[in-house]
C-alpha cells in the first residue's frame, strides 16, 4: 500500500481523509454495502468450483474492491468540498445580510438627527420641572413612538444635551438620566456621518452589550453649526440575528452560526446552549475549513469577513459557522427522487456537480459491468452446450453472480439520485434566502415613505399653499439631503392634493415641478386612512424612472393642524434595476456557473433577473404550477429550459415583520426562482447506456428438454433479437475490433477480429433491421458459427446489450416470410420470451442468410 494511503475497515483511503472519513455517513453506508458484496464474491468463488463455471471470480472481486476504494476516496473529497462550501456560503451570507441591514441604520441616524422637531425640542426644553417642557417632552416621545412604529428594528431612542443629560427617551421605564461624558464627546467631535458602537452603554444598563447608532444634533445642517445634543438609536440586534439565523441554519446537523467581533468573541449565536455569547473562537479566514476543539468537542469551522454594501463594512465583524464533526457529514434525509437517465447523464457531464474523478469511477464501473455481463453471458452459452449434471446449478450460480453485480452498481445509481436531490434542495434554499432579503429590503422602503411624510416642514408648508412657491427651495434641499443618505432611490417627490409636483430631490427631474401626476397611486395616496398606511405602485414602466419599470412608494402628507386632513403626498422612486439585481446576485454562489435567479410576479412578469436573456418586464415561460405557490411556501422540480436540464427552486414572498403581513393592506406577491443547471439535454457520453443489462440466465420454471431450445438474446438499439445459442461462439468487446481504414462507412462490413487463430468478419446490421443506434451504443460483438457446404463459417455482428439465455418451446416459435433483404430473409421467425415475469417478443435472426447476403457486399 502506498505511503499516501491507510487502511480503513478494509478500504485504502488517503491519509488526509482518515480523521474525517469515519464521520461521513454516505461513505460508511456505501462501504458497508460494497463490503457485503465483496464477501459474496468469495462465496461464489467456492461454489464456482463445484459448478465448473469457468469464471475468474477473484479478478471480479479485485475489480470491485479497487472501484470501491476509488469511489469512497472521491466521494469523501466531494462530500467535504460540498459541506465546507455550504459553510462558507452561510457564514458569508450571515455577515453580509447583517451589514446590509446596518447600512440602513447609518442613514436613519443621519436623517433623524436633523429632524426639526428634535432640534426645536432641545432648544426649548428647560427641565422636567417646567410644565411647558413636560408637554414638549410628551410630544417628542410621541414622535419617537411614531418613528419606532415605522422602524420596528429599534427598541429605544435616547436624546441627550451636550453635557450628557438625558432629556427625552422612548423607554420611560429606564430611569438613567446621564450618559458618560467620554461617549458624548466622541459623538460631538466626530467628523464621520455617524458613530456605530457595540459595547456596554451606561444609558442602557440592563444589557451587557448593545448596538447603538449615534450622531450629534446641530442647530442647522451647516457643518460648522452649533451642537445642540446627541441622539442615539438602539438597535434590536439580538432580535434581528434570530431572524437571520432562522433562515440560514439547518438544525438537523446541529450547526451553529455566529457573529464574531474583531477579537473572535461571539456577539450573536444561533444556539447559545453550546456556543454561548462571549466565547472566544478562532478566526478561520485563509483556510477552506478547520477542525477545532471547543468545550471538549470537535467541530468543522469556517469564518468569513463581509463583502460590504455600497462601501459600508461596519464594525470589524465576521460571520462564523461551526458544525460538530460527528454531525457535519450526515446522509441527506431527503427521499431521493426517481430521475430520468437522461437527466443523470447530463448531470454527470457537468463538472459543477460531478467531478472528473468521480465520473472516471462511473466509467470504470461501466467497464467492469460490461465485462461481467459478457463473462456471465458467455458462461451461459458454454453451459447450454454441455450435458453436465451440474448444468442447472451452474446456470443458477451465474444468475446470482449477475444479480450481485447489479447490486454493486446500484450504490452508484443511488449516489446519482442523492446528488440530484441535493441540487433541488439547494435551489429551494437559495430562492428562500433571496426572497427573504427582498422582503427585508422593501420593508425599509415602506418605512421610509411613511416617516418622511411626517416631516414637520413638509406638513406646515402644504398647510399654506399660498406661500408654497417660496418654500420650494427648502423642501428640495431637505429632499436632496435625504436622498444623499438613502442612495437606493433615484428621486423623491412632494406633490399637493391635486397631484401637482411641488419639489424633487434629483436636479435632472426638475422639469417635473409644476406638472400634475396622473398615476393611479397618486389618488390612492390622497385617501390613505392614517399615518401607518402607505401605497405602492405596480411594478410598471414610468417616466419617473427613465421609462423603465420600478416600484414607487408613497405616503400621505397630513395637515400639521388637523391630522385627518391630507394636503399632498411624498413619492419615493426605488432604484429597482441595480438594487433588485444585487439582491439576487449576492444570494447566488459566486463560484458556480449555470446558476441564475429571477424575481417575478404571479403573472410571470419578470421583475429582475441575473440571466441576461431574461429581460425585466419580459415573461418567465415555465409551468403555471410554479406561480401558484402559497405565500411563504416553496417548490422545486427539474425542468427542461433553454436546451438544458435545470433544477428550479421557487419561493413566494411572505413579508417581513409587519410589512405585507396580515395587519398590512399592501398585497404584492413576488416569487423568486433559482435555476441551477444540471447539464445539457444533448449528451453523448452514454455513461449509463448499459444500465439495463440483464444478467438473468433463464426462467427457472422452464426446464430444458427435447422439445425445447435455448435462445441467446440481445438488443440492437430498441430491437429485441435472438439466435439459437448453439450457433454462438461467444461475445467479445467491441474494443477488439480491427477496423478497416479503406472501407466505406455505409458498408455493413466494419472490420475483423482475431478469435482462436481465426480472422472473423464483423458486420453492422442496424440499417437492415430499421433501428437508429448511435455508434458508441454498439458495445459488444457476438461471434456466430454455422456449417456451410460442410465448411465451418463464422461471422460477428455488433450489438448494444446482452440479454438472457432463455429456454423456449420449439412449438412457440412462429416462422415468417417477410423482412426481405435481397433474396434472403434477415428475420426468420418470432417468439415470445418470458423472463423475470416480463414478456417480450424477440425476432430470431437467420445467421446464415445474414452472411450470405451481407458478406457479398464487402
């Protein structure tokens, strides 16, 4: 044995796999199956001596043992590669989804810190002992509650003066009234657009650590303006992480997803019972994976740093995943689906799913099965010519050897089905992840339009339409400031109760000012019931988005004097083309070819796609059943699409938090489809072409007597043919054919084979029995002999597969006088053959007539 290999339960495995292979369930399952079959070969070898079957069972055993070793090594490597790739993907997505969410928070604090109501409150507030101040404090707390009602990702809002004195906060049960001065000074003196801190904050003492976004409140938006105080938004980090982890983890393998800080300390954990907060873990960035020990248990672990979002990378955090090694490589508990051989062939020809090494294992298996099939078939031919008392025993033994060979190959078939099932599972997971990210993102859009509609300056300005022209510049300035913070919009518009545009954030759209908007969503906005309501346009083309389709989110601007009165509205134009595409692109594995994602509505209209051939506003032309999935449900299936087989996973949106939930009036079902290419429909490798080889010798209920004869059966393409077994010499591999380089390709003569010092002509008769067969499907040559004018004659014909040696009654053979070939007949009779409870009609060939007619053409 090579120094690179080590014996593992009778199988040679690579040394680097040895510590892990015992934990890979599929490998152990196949090893046990193939090990039991290996024992069977030993039994057959002993029995073969009794039956005199003349088969080298030892060579067959060696072939299968070598194949088993090769298969299990490759299967181990592929399993490890797949599991660790999934680990990397999940840890990457975990940190990237967090960072995408926190990017929105940096915009929130930047905008809220410029809120005029907050500025006015700080400047007016005296103390809690002042009645007017107390009334103002109630109003600002009401505004905080209104804000958190829109942005439910915050659990507290804290406002302090420049000395750190807490003058207002959302959570009135928290009685802390002073913030540490060093923190206040850090915020007041920052040159950044926000301060992001994850630590223990003294003004939220009930938590060990919290994630807080803070910024200074200044008198005006001028950079040199006087500092009025500090505003802090306290983020529901733990709550948010629960939702992210829930959509990513597989509880079956007991994996734990975590977020680590710069030092490797756990700040969020999907399972605190065995990966507690505060645990110190190794940061594994430069390896595909690493086996680590934590609390006396071995884990497979992987760490990823964020890719960032629009340049924002947040604090130096990492996504980290750990799976107990004994659970990391569980066998898939999915029920394998019964997949068409053409799909399996296509998958095996795609190195994205089926490595070249693993494909070589299947090729070797095919060769072994071909040889075993041929040896058994020839053994039965030999037995049919003997009158030995062991004849029946020998045939039964040959039958069992064949059945065992089929069982050996079935393990590989099961592996194929498992891979296909796994691909379908992946497509469902990715589509679910993408739809969740989309729901989370569009939830923010619904929040934004509702909150900005509450801007006091907008409300006061629209209360006095007589002076609105003088306020246009200030309104535009506020809109531009917001748009600079929230870069997912191309434009923000304010319109009055007649739908006339008052101001825009994008200078390029200044021409819209003064024009009346006639879209359906304008009227809906002007009739919204209260400040919790909003409306969204259909995903349709609009001149507000360069005549491309997008969503426009809107909310009503209510009178400052009377909240029941609507004076206009705000419309925010979502930059859907790059944003939706990014949601799909960032969800899909970056190292996979042939994978693409699509967002559609229930009418099949495409909202976004990573496939360039599927344009936005076009249609996804696949089966209707994909588009009838219930909200939050998923479905997957293998389909034919664009001359390929694809595993397609689909998931229908279900909303996020209160967005598109039962308490929300907005209904807009979006479906995400993830296509994973299995392979091309046209596949010529035919790795499974011999899968249907039959090793059965004969129907054991039929006994050979003087009124019966034995027929050797085989296939050429889909034609089931037979000849009398007494005329068969044996079957050999087509590889032994010496082709003639001068012969016309259309000539039935294909070359010669050397058999026991005799050169035998080989013929291709497929054109004469009207069957279409590819060249590489003709894998065998059957050699025949017959007596012509007392001179021994032999010919060979090329066939696809070898079938059984069957006993039939002579009286059941029906002679025919058609299928003429020249002056002779190619098929001389028909017979019904029943084997394994399956009845098929075989055409019996006249070998002499084939020779007489076809060899004359050579």
